[in-house]
């Protein structure tokens, strides 16, 4: 990927939103009614399941709301921002206070728990969270590394991220592009994950290293 190629421009995305949509979305953000928010999203083309709750100040943005699918019993906490064009959130999942999701393609399975102020960035490559995944508070998951591009002008690393069933990511952990965190793996708080984590293993540190294999504590 060359510099500036396919670069995400949020200002241009917002310019492409019609005035009527901006009015509806503005009202949905500031009116503290989950029912009103759901009504607006459905009018814009989103698929919203039963018993979905949107907290005050939460907002969903998309270039095409027909790509937004939120299944039954999903809880979106106050202040959460979902700015993803194609997103699926499975049944009984929980999105924490002020969590931020930005990008093109994100799939969240059923019964996932995404804690407060988690940041998920999938602008250039997709991110998948399978069922029963837990993401700790203030964690960051990004499928691209923009630092080199922005600071030095180097080519940006871009690769999908997959977090498999029942994996646990600790508070303040960082998951970098191209990583697979396998089933029932545990990533310690504050870890920086640069390579795959084996199933049923524990990884921690900067960069994250395997501490234990065949761990059964989160079966």
C-alpha cells in the first residue's frame, strides 16, 4: 500500500451524509431515548433486532446503513460510537461506556463483552471477534499500523485480526495487525500482541510472550 492510497478521510465521509440524515443522527444522539435511536437507524436502513438498547449519547454512523446488523438483546452503553460501514453485532453482546469502533468491516459474535473505552480500528482490513470474547477496558485493536506512515512516510502494515471463541483480552492491551488470538487464549493487561497467541495459552508483556500453554482456567 503506497502512501495516501485508500486513506480513510472521516471529514469526506461526513460531507457525503445528506442534510436530512445529519438532522436525524443529531437528534438520535442527543435525545436520550433508545426507542428513538432504533427508529432512526431502521429508517436509514439498519437491521436492528429485538430488545436492543442504545444509551444516551451513543451514535451509529455508516456510509450505507444496510450494512449495519445488530442482533437481539445487544446493549450499547452511553457514549459509545460505532463508525463502521459494515458491522455485525451478535446476540446478547455488550458494548461498554465510550467505546469507539471505526472502520470498514467489523464482525462481533454473540455474547461478547467489550468493556469501557475500548478502541477498535478496522479502516483498512477487517476485524473479527468470535462468540464469547471479552475485551478489557481501554484495550486497542487495530488492523493497521499508521504510526510509520504518519511520522516517517513509510508503507503502512495492513492485515486482518481474528480473535477466536472465548478469548480474553486484558485491560489496556494492544493487538496489532495480522494477529490471531486463538480459542480460550488469555492476553494479560497492558500486553502488546505482535504475533499469534496459541489456544488455551496465556500471553503477557511488551511484546507479549507466552507464559503458559494448555491453560484450562477459562473453560
